[in-house]
């Protein structure tokens, strides 16, 4: 039998702060003396309304979101947005998709399936990012699409690639809430919850208000962003996403995670912890001839560290067993990157988890 997991390095669904899980456990059966679980409450009730509004308020506070952006709490994974984005934003124009790995490729494939030639795809060699000035923007370009952090390939944009006035749409499924953002540089940001801030089933979308409302006439009603905008907007900016039943339990847990981020020193506190953890791990890998990364320079992901053993005769399964014996799980890299390992070190991964991993890597190296 395997040792139980102490540190879960999964790429997602991933770990949540223990503190938050304990709080959720407490409130699961009887939420603040109401005698009900949040998951049993009507989404139109006063009790749930408080949760919903507070979740949106906290998301706005944590990321310092300007008032001309909506915060939508949407069901369905990030993949749902691969279809929703062109349906809502393409209008009568074109869009540029920057393919930098698995996830941007999936998004561009879906957009192309729906809208064909109007979707222009720019690709770069694996484990690199293109230069902004090398990307050609066509006439009537409605948006440029990027995956801000490629979860499989471990490549992250170090800052927002800005293309003049053309709105930037960014998939931040694996790095939303991991660092401070200048929201005003983006037209739309979205991310599924299950990596950095909550349970699977919720996707947070942050959309500039002028981009909402010009969806394709064939766009399904629930896929239309305008549908989710409250009638009270802009007076009540925390009342979006109540057209139908939202994923209430996921929203409550996300609210608890936002409060946890706030207690950790806000987004700057979280960013510092994340940068320290990633630097520690990359520095060790760089210093050891036994291990190597796939990605170099400032485009290295702060969230997903993709690496491998430099010795061809070492079996990956043996490395993974060695880690698991020390209570570290889910370090297998994606199947598309042969022999790779991946340490996902999202917000909730404590520094001790990274230290434990580095120690195990040192011990494994010494034993070989
Ligand atoms: N985009 C990125 C960057 C991801 O890492 C994932 C991970 O699963 C997805 C999209 C797809 O998310 P979902 O499974 O919620 O559809």
C-alpha cells in the first residue's frame, strides 16, 4: 500500500488550503446557524444571496477589478468558454489565436471549427512564446486569444501581451489569483476554479462591459454573456450570474478561498509566496546535473514546473514511487511529454511541500 498524500502536486483538480477545507466542513451541514447547508439553499434566498454577493465582492477586492468589468460566475469548465468566446466576441470580424501549447490549441481548434477562416492561428515552437511585435493583426480583429499559463507545457506569459486597442482574451485557468494583474490590459480573463481557487464546476470570467452584448444570434442562451448580466447592473455589481441556478456550493467555497487569500496578505502576499516557491524549485533543478526543465527564462511557469531526469536509464515509475513513499503524489507529467514530471505548485501548496520535494529529488539523485 502507498503512503497517504501529504503534498498533492496535481495539475487539477488540485489542493485547496487545509484551513478552507476545515471551514467548509464546519459550515457544510449547518451554514451559520441557518440549519441548512449552502447546497440546500434556494439560490433566490436571502441566505444564499449574501454568499453570492460576498463572493463577487471578494473577487473584485482581491484582484482590484475596475468597475467597468463584469465578474461572471459560470458553470461548466474552462472548455465551455472555448465555444462561448467566439460566439460572444467575434461579431462580424476576425480573431487571432496564439498557440503556445495544449490549451491554446484546444481553444483555437474549437473556434476554427465554429468560424473557420475568420480564426487566424499563430504558432510558435514548443516551450517558447512569440514576440508581440511579430504577431500580425488582421483588419477588423475583434480579439487576440492567449493561454496565459500553459498547464501542460509549463509556459507562462510574464506580463500581458498588449496589441494596441484589440481586446486581449486570456485563459488563466491555471494561474488566476496567483499574482497581481493589471485588469485594464485585458478584454476578458477567465479560469476554471479547480486548480487555484475552488472545486470543479465553476468558471470565473472577468469581462469588460463593452464586450458583452454582441453575441452571435445562434449563440445558446446560457452561453451568451449578456444573459448572466444582472438587470440591476451597474448599480449592484455583485448581482450578476443569477439567471439560472449557479453552482452554489462551488461559489461558497470560492468565497472562502478569497477570504483566505485576503488573510495571506492579499494578492501581493500570495504572489510573493508563489514566486519564492517557484524560484526555490527552479534554482535547485538548474543546479543539479541530474534534473532538467523543459522551459528556460522568464517564460517559466510559476505554477506548473515541468521537468525530467537527465539519465535515460532511470525509470519514471521508480521516481514517482520514491516521491509517493514520502507522501508526494500526482507528479507525473502529461502523457504528451514523454518521460516528463510536473510539479503543480498552486496557491495552496505550502512552502514545506516544495522543500519536501527538493529534498526527495536530492535523495533520489544521491541514491543513483
Ligand atoms: N485551460 C487550461 C489552461 C487548463 O489547464 C485546463 C485544465 O483542465 C482547461 C483549460 C480545461 O478546463 P476544464 O477541464 O475545466 O474544461
